[in-house]
């Protein structure tokens, strides 16, 4: 009977160290800069003032709307740019969430939701103002202030 022949042990070849690839991060778009500036601006404001600031930023025909629309269009097909834009928007939502969390529950208005959900709804409502006729914006902002319990008395 023949003896089984041992297979030679394959030893992995040492690989040459890879040269690190130099990746240059993309420059922030004007939309990202505006959104991050907006997040920094509202974080220390009371809820009513933050909503009014967001509403003014998203006013119809404003530069933020143009910059975000342009950045969103240009980021299609580029995951890095799309994520950077989404991250900047998320910073605005997180700033709004911090404001809501600092507001006592009894002063948060009619919407009974978690601070994260309420921040998301309010930010979406402010973003929607960009698509409203300019004459309707003041009414929509007043409705948001009423929902959050911050409308001026007697309105």
C-alpha cells in the first residue's frame, strides 16, 4: 500500500505594505455652512425664538432654500456629499431637540411626542415654509407657535 504523500504547507507570502491613499475631504458646500451656522445660532434660543429663526431661514426665495436645493441636486450619485448635507441638516434638528428637552413638558404645547420627534416635525414644518406663498408664511409660523404653546397672548 502506498503511503499518502504530505502536501506541502502553503505559506502566505508577505504582502508589501500598502501606501496610504491620500484622500482630500470635499469642501463644505454653502448649504452645509448655512445649516451648521443655523444650528449654532438657534441652540441657545428659547423655543419660540428658534422657530422664528428657522422660519426666517427657510422663507420662500431665501438663500438657504437655493443652497440646499443646489447641494442636494449636486450630491446625487455622490454618497459623501449626500451624507455631509444630511449630517448638517441633522445638526439643526439636534439643536432644536436640545431646546425642546430644556423646555419643561408643560410648556411644550399641544403635541405630545418625544423631543426628537417634535424637533423633526417642527423642522419639517419650517422647511415646508419655503414652498408656501410668501403671504401665508406668517400664518403658518403663528400656527407652529400655537402648537408649541408659544403664540402671543390674544392672537
